[in-house]
């Protein structure tokens, strides 16, 4: 991004003021800037850390095992989760929906 002449002069003045005020900080910033790469790398170029991949796999396997445990411990008589009392296998259904009245008083 290009900056105007005024912006460049203003930034230069701020740098000079900072150098006069805290030269130790300027040296630390310059050392840190020297460690930065010339061209920034895109996130697509960086591989996913192996620990992140292992963690995601472990959580996925754990969730699947927990689901398997819950399903295996479920009541075997109630395996048809979508069945309602009226349509459950072995029930004597009249085809009419049951109406439940709640006494409010």
C-alpha cells in the first residue's frame, strides 16, 4: 500500500522521536524485525501441526465410542426410538390419536 509524502514525513518524525525517547526499545524492535521473513507465507502453505491432527482424531474417536456405549446400554425393549405408544409394535392401536386431559385445578 502506497503512502503519501505527508504520511512518510510524519512516520519518519515519529521514528526519530521514538529513537530519542527509548533507544533500547528501538533496538529490540529492529532485532525482531530482522527475524521476520521478507515475504509473508500464506496460511495454505503452512502444514497443520501433527498434535492438532491427533487431538481432533482422538476427540472424534472418543465421541464415537461414547455414542456406541450409550446405544449399547439402551433398553433393548425400547429399540424403536421413532415409535409412539400408539404405533409401537405389539400394541393394540385403534388408529385414533390418544388425547390426554390435564386437570388444572
